[in-house]
C-alpha cells in the first residue's frame, strides 16, 4: 500500500449499476425527508458541488479517477473498497461478479492505492462461499465485507447461514467487515447489534472482524468495549460524519477514549464514501481530527493519528494467523 493515510472503509459504487427502480428492503415514509436527503441538505453548498461533480462524470473510470484525486488532496495513500453484494435484493441490475471485476480493474489501474473487500449476501448459500473464494483467488480480493445484516436480513451469529462464510475466510486467511450501524428510520437494525459478534469472536478467535461504523448510533459503547477487550475485534468510524457540534464532539470523544485504552490499536478511520460525500469531502472531514480537534477540546498525538489513519488497518488486514 502506498504511504500516507488509509481509508479503511469506502465504496466505489457507480450509479450506473443500479436498477432503474431499485427494490429497497426498507420502508420509508414519503411525507418525511429520509436519511440520505438529510445528508444531502446538511451543507447545501457542498451538496451542490458534489451533484455537479457526479453529473460531470460520464463513466465508471472517470468516477474512480475523481475519488483518487480526492484521496490525493486528503493525503490518503490507500483505501479499502467494500464491494457490496446487492444483486439478489434487486438493487443492482448488473451481475455482482461483473461489479467485482470492474472494481478490480480500477485497483489494477492504480497500483498500491486500493485493497478490495467482497461482501457476500449469505442468502446465496454455498454459491456465496464459492463466489468469495473466486473473488479472492481470481481477482485478488483480500477481505469479506461489507456484510449488510439489515439489508440481507440475517443475524451475523447464525451458525447455519453465515458460519460457512467465516470458515472460508479462515481458510483463505482474510478478515471480515460487518455493518454494526443503523440506517436511520428505514431498516430494522437489531441484526446489526455488535453483541451478536461476541459469539462469532468466541467461535472464531483467530478471525479479525471489523465492527463497521462502531455501533453507531445505539451501541458505540458496546463496540468500543469489544474492540478494547477482545482480540480479533476492530472498529471503524464510517458513518460518523455530522455537522452539529454535539455529534462532532461525540466522534472526537470516541476517538479520544479509544486512544486512552487498548482500543488505540483497534480503531480505524473510515469515510464510507460516497455515502456522506454530499456533506464533507475527505479532506474536510479528516481535518476535523487532524487540525480542528483542539477547537472542540481534544488533542491527538502524531503517534495516535498514525495508528488511527494507518497502522491499525495494516494489523487488521495482515494480522490473521496463517
Ligand atoms: Zn459502507
């Protein structure tokens, strides 16, 4: 991986892959603005700029190029791309294998800039296990994720449904990233409870698992304590973008508390781009930790920033015993 910061959790998801009328698993009330609408209106000027950028990009390659430019501006040397498996639910019109190939081509165009994770919808059954193995062996994917229990309606501790995938991860010597947040107001989140990963960690002690989004918003104490106490469990800070001072402080406080405990070796920066790109670009959000933290009453040493923005991801990726 190229020197510099690492974004441990992003997506290179092209709108052109989506079905004309994607089937969404969650219900929404038409009379109220949804979660993504609130993201898109939090900072209207940034949202307008992002809309202009996206409408100017004519191909997936141009889209990827724009994200790499943004990584350069933010001092991000490498990023972990989580390829979501949303074919079975009808969200993508493009076969998932084609998507995995397109993302792998972007990685090949930018050597050392991307590490790829392949999310598997466990409803694929044995074919999902085969798909994971092919993605690793034929396309060079290096982890399983982002797993989406709330979209795919499974519990991550379901031995019958998900353990065959974990066993394959152990065999392939790759880590796992699974969502432990909720989509506000839209999906049933209880299957994302980090507590469900306790049994998985117990049954697979040598499997590195990232509690993606660190239990936001209901369970971040649980996620923080799991990552502090249990070898093998990590957290990332994907989805923590906010504009209000209370939530920015909460984010910095989580990071500070992690750094004051053994979790200092477990917490990883993640943007979840492009989900929050209409609110912050990479540089602006990183600056809140690197440059603006004292304004909110927090300080981080250069060693702590190095752990958060790079070294912990390297351990997460490479730390699974052979
Ligand atoms: Zn994500």
